[in-house]
């Protein structure tokens, strides 16, 4: 089973992707997050299953930057793992170069600014659904406001 299939990308979504993008997706979905999850577990103890779900959602979100280039917005409930990944600066830089061919910026959003990003957040969720099925409501909300974004 490929790393992409393991993370639940729909067959139709994967077949419609170029070979270059498939390679980038394999990098994203195949990246080892064990040290990042272990470090986060020191500060925010939880179950391995919880961290696996956060990893799945972060990888799916990051994959959208390959599948649908542009600005995307992420769920606050899973954003913390991305923060821990960024703190592993050398690894994050290497990951970005392999997965995107460039550094992928993280743009935090202040709570007061979040409502103005609601349309873009919902567009991200629509893109997510196109490739991975419906986003888990317990993490993405029904139509909540996001907390962070990424951009080219």
C-alpha cells in the first residue's frame, strides 16, 4: 500500500494527479512524524491514536498545497502538530523542499481576524472533501472558523 493510499486519498483524486505531484504526495504522506509526535506528547500528553489522527489531518492539509496550489486554512484543533513540526526547523525545511520545492509558510490568524477568513476556510474544506472525503467534523467543525493558513 502506498503512503498516499494509507492516508485515504480517493482513487479518482489520485489518478487525476501528475507524476510529479504523485511523487510530492508520497513525500508528504510517507514522512516520519514519530519524533514530532513524541515531542508534542511531552507537552500535551495524549494517546498514540490521537496523535495519529492529528498527523493524518496535517498531512492531508499539507497535500492540498500540492493538489490545489494557493492559500489554504487549517483547523485549529490539529494546527498544534504543525507548530511542533515547524519547531524542528532543519527537518521542516528539508520536508518543504522535497514536498513543495520551496518553503511553505505558516500564517497564524488572530482570533479577532478569523471571521474574515471563513469563506477561504470553507473552500479549503471543499478541496479536502474532493480528495479525501468529508473532513472529520470533530476536528474541522461543521463550518467553523480556522486559526491558521499556509501560502506560497
